[in-house]
């Protein structure tokens, strides 16, 4: 199987610095499907997040169907496996039933190099419970499934060490940040991009924390395309 451009590389490219400062207002360009891709400095992107109280009433993880058949149902790989294939630095072997072995990955949360796919989790950048709290409780099952398997945005799903993902759990940036300080600006940009893509709100503590990080990440640029 030929590996596509890695999701990790695509995610990094979405947050690269531009040689000239962007204007304070958003710029937009047509994207696939006719939706406009929005580009914002991270502080402006954070300011676009609606602030609202969160409520977890009624949440269960199984209300977000995952992992489904992925982008290519014919390849026999589910979303988890497709993300692992896309993000591999060194491609793993793929056996019948999309069983992966070998390969190499780098977990950007903690800079750990991993050569066993079973040691990796596929993290929902904005955890399912946090998404529920922030607006997904009003969605239908199909939209929640689309969210839980979103490979159309490089920042929505990320392969990271199981220990870092489980440390994060369902916490927002007011409660948890990657242990690697060099990852903070990327993480804030990707978190904000995911919330804006899916029209999710932030609670006040989360919004305040994002604003503080954004001040320290003034050269970070956020790209997102609203989800269909």
C-alpha cells in the first residue's frame, strides 16, 4: 500500500508560519466541496470560539460510532488503521484484515518514537466527551459518527502514545497540555481549528486558557474548513 502524505506533516503544514503577518480579519479560499477554508492567526481564531457553559448530561461514548470503515471501505482498514498508515514515518507491514506490524511513528505530544502500532492511540483532538459538552449533544447520530472518524481535516485525529492520550483523557487545555512544551502552540492551534471546524463552543476557563497560550504563540496560524 502506498502511503499518502502523512497526516502529521499535513497538520504541521497547516500551522506553519507565513513570511508576512496575516491581517487581523480572516482570509478564505475555496476548498473541496465548495466550502471556504479559513485562515486566522491563532489569537483571532481563539476569539472566534463561542463561549458557553458545558453539560455532559446523557453522554456515553457509544453515541459516537467509531471506528468505521474509513475513507476507503475497499481497503479493509478501519479509521484507526488508516490514520496509523497515513501518519507512519516508516510504513508498517499490512497483513490480511489490515493487521499492521512494524513501522515507526513519532508521537508529537511527547516526542516518543514508537515502532509498535499497538502502543499508539488515535486521539480525537477534541475528545468525544468534550465535543458532547460543547455542542455535539444536539447532533444526530450520523454527524457524531462523521466527527468521530474525521479524516478530512489533518488536525482532527492524531496518532500518539497511549500513555499521553490516557493522561489527556477528556480534559480541555485549561486542564491538560502535552508534556512536551514545544508541542503547545501546535496543540492550541489544532484544538482551536477542530472546534471551529465543527462549530463547537468553549467554556470560560477553556477560552481563558486558550487566550493565554495564544499570546505566547503569536506566530501560529490556524487553518480550518467548516465541516459539511
